[in-house]
C-alpha cells in the first residue's frame, strides 16, 4: 500500500515500501546481470560468449539510462505530492500547486522515453501539471489515493470523468477499498 502521512488536513503521499524494493531490485539487478554477461562474455569459454558480450554491451546503456532516471525517487523520505483537503483544497508538488476544484482530469501516464509513470493533472484553464512518481506509486494505489483524498472535493464534471475511469469493483476485490460517502462542510 501507498505510504500516507496525515497531518490534520494535509496529506503527504510517498511511495510504497514494496515499490521501493521492486524498483531497487529492477535497476540494480539488471545492471548486475549486464555486468555478469559482459564478464562471462570476455572469458570466451563458451560458444555463446559473443552473445553474452553483445547482450551485455547492448543492454548496459539502456539500463544505466533507466537507473539514472529512477535515482531521484530513491531519496529517503521523498514526498511525491501533498494534498491539502477541504473546500479550498490543493495538490502540491515541486512542479507547482493546483486547486482541486480546478481539476478537469487526472490520470497516471507512462512516459515513453524513460518508462516512468507521471501523474498528469489537467485543469479547467487548460494548464497541465505533471508530477513524476518514479514508479513508486502503483496503479491501484494511485486510484485509491485519488478516490479517497481528491474525489470528494472535485467538481461534479470531474467526478463524472473519474467515475468512468475507476473500477470500484476491482478496487474492492484487489485493494480491499470501498468508497466512503464523504461529508463535505
């Protein structure tokens, strides 16, 4: 589950411990595998040595590229986004601040260049804010966070758009999440 820290009306969203471990194993594991292929390819003790060497040399730059993009997500205690709940609620990140009432659409989109998920928020004044998640926020965790902390304060049109996207039955079955009727003052 996602790491949520609540302080009154302020909610700090951090990556889940599972996703931290998964990203660390993926980045370090692939680099170690590439080095293993290169080392065993340079020994030339097998008829597959050239394949080992070629595979290691081809995939090492690719995995180094992914590792460098993922490194900022490994900063201890990194807050991905901060949600201030309430009638004048906001979503804050280092990229900026957006009012929850101003959200037209919110989505989790994978960037094709670095394979990292971005939380993309479109506003009614045609501005787009991208919050990098460094793949530390799972798809189901993202849906739970939006449905639980942002959905109650969205406009009616944004709620309808979100209701078309989210599968509450799947969230209940897989994440054991049930939408609570929120009392908004």
